[in-house]
């Protein structure tokens, strides 16, 4: 059964299981960077970036950078039950991390976590993670990165290709569908975002 998502309603967020190795140019030490993924519900418009961890600071920072990339904020955020976002899993009254909730309130959006062991609650990001792993990370497997900034610059280039790739069975691309559906229906758009920066 195919789920239909209303324009501008949901942004699904999660981390890839796969990481990206970053090499310290001074010591040669290799450190694995986490890969954050966000997908808009109606259009499949996708954002990805690397961070050093899945900590609260990196988690909320990735959301803020996602909003900047989309130039929009969805009405709801649908995370998996990561501890940085969700402190108590419950179908009816999940506990949301205070800082994460404050960030969502600042941008006028709501946090509605996916239910535990219910992948159908977040099929968009599950598919988005697969696309990022296949289309972006697989293409970078022979690259050597020496900083997060370098990795993210390359990921951004690959994102443009992914979001502008024509659909196989439908007209348009993720980007054109986003501009047609998700962006106009979002609760915040470009002008509002630039006038209300978030920081703790």
C-alpha cells in the first residue's frame, strides 16, 4: 500500500548506517563521520551531510542546516527514536528532548517520532537513506577526505545530481516537485528563515 504525503507536511530524518572515513592530515588517524539524511514527504527532496557524532548538538545543527538548504520548514519532523531527539518512546505521548523541542518550536514545527519497530512510519527516509548510500556514498568510496567541510562540499555536489535526476515513471525531478508541492505549503519559507536564526 502506497502512502500519500501532503505537501509541506512532513520531513523525515535519520542517520545512515554507513559512515564516511575522514583522515587527519597531520597524524594520519582515521575517524568515521556520521551521515545525516532528511527527506521531504511529498517530493522526496533530499538533504545529507556528515557530522562527527549523533550528539544533540550535531543533531539539531543538522536540522538547522537542512532548513537552510531547503529554504523551508515542514509542519512536522518525523525522526527515528534516536536518544538525541526522543527521550521516551511511546505511541501516544513520546518524550521529546527539551533542546530538540525548543528548536522545533522556534521554527514553528512539531516533532512526531516514528513508532518503535514500525518502518512504515518513515518509509521516505528509509528510501532516502538507501538512495544516499547508493547514489552518493557509493560514488565517494574511492575518495579520501581530510575534513568534514571537504566531505560535505562533495556530498552537496552529489545531492544536486540526485535531486535533479529525472523520475523514471513520473514527469519532473525531486527538486521540481519540491518547488511545486512542498515549498509553497511549508510553514516557513526563505524570508522567514533568514529573519529568525537559531542558536543556543
